[in-house]
C-alpha cells in the first residue's frame, strides 16, 4: 500500500472562507476518485513556528493508482485551489509495511 502525505502552508491573508472551500473540495475527492483507499485531512492544532497549516494522509493500492488520482479532473480542480492558497506544499510518498 502506498501512503501519500501532504503538508500545506497557507499564504498570509488567506481567509477562513477560502480554507473552508478548499476543505470541501478535499472532502469530495474520496467519493469522486475510486483509486483512493483511505483519505483524511485536518488543520494543525499546535500552531508552532515549524507547523504547517493543514495535513492530508491518503492511501492507494500502488504508485500507478496514486498517479491516476493525481491526473483525475476533480483532483486538478482542487490542486488549482491549493496553488492559489498555499505558499508551500510538502509531500512524502512511501510504501507502508
């Protein structure tokens, strides 16, 4: 199983409504994209200097399944929002044992 972990750092001045809109888009992906096996996300609660604002953890059967997810039109819509709202995005993809 492939785990896909993403951290999002919002640009300064991004409002609550914009973040909620992104979260709605993220929430819709698990039912729209059949390759997603598990999918969860949430906002940081610690808010330390090194914290990112939002994290996403998803699971896929394999790398090919994740690549289909990444190319999916619904994911592309959400990715556009991410690019508009975030100053930094980090990702790690690994095989879980």
